[in-house]
C-alpha cells in the first residue's frame, strides 16, 4: 500500500510492499498461454487414434476426421506462422555464431549485482531475441542493458536484501494489520517471510529499471525455452523503460489502486508481446519442452496464498492482458503506446475498459477522510491509502460472498480511502470511506456487506473484529476494530 511505490522486480502485490513492484512473468500465467497452443497438437493426436475404417462407424469416422482436419489446420497455420517468421532468418545474421549441435554452452562466470554473466553464445542468442522483440513491438532499443543469470539461491538473497532496503518492520506491520482488519489476512501471518518465500518460488526473471539490468533465474548452462520466453517478456519492459520511463510512471507517492492499474498496463503489454513472440519465433519442439517444464513446476506458496495476495499477483497478468489486448485490437501497438503515455488510474478502468476508453473517462472520485482527532485522542494515523474495486471485491468474497456476487457488488466503485489508527497501547482501528457512482451502487454494496456479516447489537461481527457500518447517500463508511467501544465511537464521529 503506501510503502510500495516502484516498478522493479517480477512479482508484486496489492499489499504494495516497496521494491516488489514487478515487471516480469509469472510461471502460472505463462503455463496457460503455452498450454492453449500445445493442446491443439494433443487433440489432433487423440482424434487420429479414434478414427477407424470399420463400416459400422463410418459416419462417426467422418465426424472425427472433420475435427482432425479442423484442428490440423490450426496447427498448420501456427507452423506456417513460425516458418514465415523464420524466412528472414534463413541467412545467418552478421556476427551471430551458430552453436554446434549437441554442444553444451560454457558455464557462466560470476558477474555483478548478485548474478552471473552469460557465455558469448548465450549473449548472442539473447541479442537475437531482442531484435525480434524490437521488430514486433516497434520500439527501438536506445541503449543495451546488462544481462545476468541468477540461481534460485542467489534470488532469495537478492529478494531479502531488496525487501529490507525498501521496507521497515513497521511497513510490513501496517500492511498486514490493514488487511487483517479488512478480513483478508490471518492475524498470525508473517508477511515479510511469506513474501520472501513466495517470490523465491515464483520469480522466473526480472528487469530492474533502477540498475537497467536483466536477470534470468536459471541453474542450467543452456538457455531453455522457458528462459527465452522470459527474456522476450522482460526485454519488452526494457523497451518500455527507455521510451516511457517506468520509474516516472510509478513515482514514490503513487496510490495503491492507481499503482495496480499502471502495473496491469505494463504487464499486459509485455504478456501480449510475449504471446506474439512465442508464436512467431519458438520452435514447436520448444513449445512442447516449455509445456513439460511448466507441468513439472510446483507452486505450494502461491497455491496456499491468501486470496488477496493471489489475486493481486495474477491481476496484472490476466486482467492486464485482457485490457491491453482490447487496446491492441482497436489500434495496434500505437494504442498501447498512447496508454503508456496516459495510463489508467484505477483497477476499475482495467476491469471495465470502457471506463478508460470511453469519450468521458470514469476517473476516481476524491475521498476525504474526516478529522477524528477529537474522537480518537491519543491515536495516530499509522498508514493511509486507497482501496480499489479489486480490493473491495476480494474483501466481500473473503467474507463469504460468491466471487460473481462480490464482483457485482463492487462494481460502481467511485473511490475509497482508509486510515489505520493505533494508540500507545497498540489498539488498532481502521476507518474506511467509500464513494460510489450512484446511490443505488452504494446501497448494493452496503447490502452485500451486511449480508455476509453477523449482527451484534449496533455493530456487525467478523470473527474477533467489530464493524460499524453506515451509508449516507452515495457514501458508505465503516470502522473496524477488535475493541467494540472504539468502533462505536468512530462510527458516531463519522455521522
């Protein structure tokens, strides 16, 4: 939230831990894209096995053969795209060495910034991928960046150093306490340790815009298909940075929801580029290798992550890709470039692209939090930031609403802000004010929230937490605290 401000490493979360903002590619997202292509080949082979010449099933054969021919045509089209994209490369590019078949590339030598330098053959291969990305994306590389290999052990050390560089224990405490009060994190979660373990598990590679360096997470002397796809994705971030300045796009004072929207645009761009590069330049055998490698991957940390963390990790890749694909279909890469110059300002705009692309853009409303110093003498604001449509949707689903109903209730979001207060006895209270596009939208959100909480006199209850909820026109406010009297006192001050 307020502690996260920069684009930097691969994975990032809506908890907004500074320095974890990423420009990278999730294993789980990549697997979906590859599986879609590989599934075509599997279906062709399965259907071929079912075809028979027996007289009693000739009609079924004809139906199956038609399916085979249809799927085979899809595979042929893919292979033709691959072949056409390679015609320009039938003549070796100047200065590009041709590796000897079967020969292992030299083991990389130690380099700088926590990684190892690549071998000359690896460098040449990545140069080639970079040129291909430039051709597809239409953005020139203005200056080269340093490239390094990094083992997963080195990655863990790098992540630990970066976490501690950009965050204090108080930052992690505020992040955790805010989402615990919102019902989205368990009270006993060690957030720093969880992120360290999760990032070590999930990062496939990253581009660091501060040091202008690439890192590919690999323990192998040969760059695999996985490494190539990762580099194509990261190289697009490199081009974004040179032409649009990623650091400037996400400055130190960026709001949490706006930051997620910007990261979704950046990741959606790189994910779409990665898809196009994969179809044009990855050999079919490499697609199979990539799928097999993906299927062998284990993701226990991501699989067991709280929903707000999981959704925040996947949102920039899945919803960001859908958003960028729509822009691309409307105006090609030029439309995506224009969005990078004028990025979306909320997750609402990512979820509902018409609120970004429409003639009248639906911008977030300003939300003013009242002065509660009189009602909370001795309490200080420990943290303050925004909540977006994504946050409120996940909150409702964590309270027990189905994901579909939670999404519907969070739609119509106009803006939301919170303050986290804490006193000397470390008793917390979270004050949230939301505004909605219409009064009816506010009514629907209030009713949804009341439907999944337990009545408790003047308060609502969620496990050990007390929630005071009120609506005034298009504004819904709530105060949350483990202390009943404190929640009631704030509720009266908000009226």
